[in-house]
C-alpha cells in the first residue's frame, strides 16, 4: 500500500496542528528554572487543548490580522498565547514586560511598540496587568483591551479559525531599541518555515532531538529555537 502523505504545511498554524495530532502524549515543552528545577511541562495534547480554547476565544474578540502584544514573564503562558494567536489568524508581537520605569525594557519603549504596531489587545498575566495600567490608553485616546490569560475566560467560545498561507504575516519582531526607537520586522509564515528548515538541516535535527534554550521569547532566536523550531 502507498504511504500516507503528511498534510501540507503552509503556515505555522498547520505545523502546530500536524505536530500535536501526530504525538499527543509526547512532551512538547518543559520550563526549567535557573536552579534546574522543573516548574511546568505540557504534552502536545495538553498544549493543543489549551491553545485551541484560547484561540477560539480570541477569534471572537479580534479579526484576523489584528496585532496582539504579548507581555509575559518567562514560562509556558507565553508559549500558549503565541500559538493561540497564530491559530486564530492574529499577529503576535512578542515584547518583554517592563522591568522598571527607566530600565532597558521600559514603559516608554513599550508605548512606542504599541503605537507603531497599532496594537488593540494585550495578552499578559494578572500580575503584569496590575502594574501596567497606564499603557491601556492609546496615543489617540482610544482604549487598548488587556486580557490576563492566567485568569478564567469563556472557554465555550468557538469560531471558525482562518486558513493561512505562506505569504500571510506571522508575527512582528521588534528590534531592541538600544540605539533608536524599536523597529518592527514583518515575518511571514513562509519566512519562518524556511528558517526552521535551514536550522534543522544545519543542526542535523531529528524527531528524537531535544533542545535547551535560555534566550527569552522576545529575542529572535529565543522565539525560533525555544518555541517554534521544536515543532518543525
């Protein structure tokens, strides 16, 4: 009998669906503290359930292509939020949570990103939301909605999720802003899939490979190596 073909992968959402359905019982992610203590872990099945639930909720709140700011501390909350945005056809904007008024990841920098990306929704945790309320008002005076994904939300929401193509915008990656105002780089689904293919070939990666990533999710390689590439 002929071998069954793998489903065509045209987007990161396709990649997510294919991987979760092939090995639901296997480990997808584990978050390890600096002490090497295992804080949390998710199988592909558990991850898919969480992401699908959040994606359905988000799809009812925002139209495809809407820019969504991701504002999280290190951990698996941001992983779920990132994949949920992609599956809902939204455009995540990974950004570090503010560490101080004058720190590297300042509120001034965040304000610049929010305005430039035309963000209308911020996904975060309740702890970060509580100390960042001044960012809820846009420059034009409009209200920016915040959602703490670690709090209960309507998980009965269901919506038809869009089918994306290679040229669809996957996410906005902002520069550090160390020398000038942060600038957003538009990354398509095709861009990321090609990048992952090159990384896998260069590193000799297989289904049995394991990776350890210490770079933050808002860093280019932290996002690719830590969150996306393990699915490829």
